[in-house]
């Protein structure tokens, strides 16, 4: 989808945005990566079906559908407008609207066990406001998962060398903020501890012609013999990077 300002999203181009997002399924959702990563986090931290999950920017609500099929029933959502498909509306315990770039997340402090943002932060005009709000609404020890374009991939590096730009941020889409490693360290890691970084590979890169078959063979071998090599290949080929973070217990006890 092309870039719109918050004013255009909410008023002048509202119908176009609604039509686009009501049918949108992000890459992380298409291949079940998002729900599988969330399931692992829930299992690792011993959470149950009643833990409160907040999905930022749920668009049509596909992630809520996927996690609901995992028998998780307390899903909350917040977006700049309501784009939920009719069949997904009832899956949310509560859905609210807010401009995450400038307005508070409309729930109290220490409310959620987990917050997810599937390629949402790069689209915000002020993601740093949202990051501080995410920390506020998370319970102590709460988990935050977000994804952003993988700038360390070979495709990103080659594109930048040729165009002095990143392909994920071309003029016809609505990515705005580039999350480099240093930017993550000095903003997000002020408020969170990094638990893991994962790099989802889309199936088509492993199944496209002879080169894809070679990649698939090497990747399957790496998964068996070398976690380090597996991670290196994932960082090289993945379209997105996913970060799993834990809310810091700051010594000054601020939220």
C-alpha cells in the first residue's frame, strides 16, 4: 500500500485504506511464522490460554484468527481505524482505535502479558512513542515481539549497493522508519532486553529452480549440523527480522 499521512488514513483516503487492509495478510501471517513464534513464547514462559495478548495494527484480524485456533482466547487489538473482517471481529476480547504514533495505547499500566507488532513499527511516523507505550502496558517480565524488514539480508545489501536505498522502502510503499541495529540498541533496548532474533525464510526462495534446490539442500544440512551456519543462512535469505524482547525491570521502578 502507498504511503498516507495519518490525516489521509483517517479522512480523505479512508475508504481506499480500509479496502486495502481488510483483505491484507502480511508475510509473517501467510506462512504461519507469527503464530508459531508466539506459541513458542507462550510455551517457554509457561503462559496459559487466559494470558492477555495485545496485537498492534491487526488490520483484518488474521493473527487473532490464527492464535484463536491455538485455543488462546484473550486477544486485544488496537489500530488507527477499524479494518477487521466481519468473521474476525468476535475473536477480540476488546478492540480500540488510537494513532500509535502520537496517542497512548488505551489500556492501563501493566495490563498485558504479551504485545505483538507484525511489521507495524516501520510504518509509524513516530514508532518511539509506541515503543514507550508498549513498555508501559506490559506487565513486569512481559514479552514484546516485533518484526521489521531484514536489512542484513543479501538481497537488501545488493539493492543498497546498486540504488543507495533499501528495496523495502521504495517510494510506492508505506515503510517509513529504518530499524538498523544501532537504532534498535539505543531506542528499543533502552526499555527491553533482547531474548532472541529470528529470521523467517519464505518457502519460495528454497523452491525456485536449481538455485532454490541448492539453497534448500544446504539449509537442511545446516539445520542438522550447525546452528551457527543455520542462523547465518537465515540472516542472508530472510525477508524480515523478528525480535523477541522482555520488559526491563528498571531500577527506578518507572513503567
